[in-house]
C-alpha cells in the first residue's frame, strides 16, 4: 500500500519518524514535504498536497502532521473526496477509520508524543471501514460537497 505523508516545519520530526516506521512496516511512501524543520512553511500547502495525492490515487491513504494537527486537517479536508480526521489516541484513530472512513490521518506533533502517534497510526491502518449505518453516513458526508455547490447556484 502507498501512503502520502506531509507536514509543515512543526510536524517535520514526527513525520520523519512515521516515514521510517511505515517503511519498516513495508509501506511505500509518497513524501509531499516539507523537507526540514529549520525553515517556517505554511501548513495549508502540505495538507492540500496530502489530500490531492489521495484524491488522485497517487496514494491509497495519507498522513498529515502540523503542530496542533488542526490547520493541516482543515487544509486536507478542502480537497473533494478527502475525509481527514484529527486524532489524539488509538481509540480516536480506530474510530476515524471504522466510523468515518477517514482516508487521511492528522496528528499534532505538539500534542501527541511519538509512541502514541505510532500506536494511533497502527490502529488506523488496521481498522476496517464499517458498513451499514456508517457507510450511509459517509455517503452523506461525500454528498455535502455536491449539495453545497448546488445551493450556491
């Protein structure tokens, strides 16, 4: 499986750890940047880049990291077809995949330590998107983008 990973400068060190971890687990990585923690960069560029990589099929899933995880999750969610979830632990990661079919996992490097981030990533990757009521709710989420466009006309 191919995963897109991206971060701003605040999330770079955690992203680098996750890239190494995922590579060790046998995943193929599409690293959309940034490439260091020393120079300030803008999280919307990297959240959108992860979202675009997943939406285009360059990657099956994505992981985005910034200081809080909030900004980069908002940016990723601006891309049609993306369901980015900001998680803080194993349970929220698992539920994001099972209940919300999250295709981008977002983490805050200033809020979640490396061990928790790795455990959450593992739980998210190994969770199965749920059928039944969950699939119906996800379909409603996906339809929101289309309905909003129609309402504006």
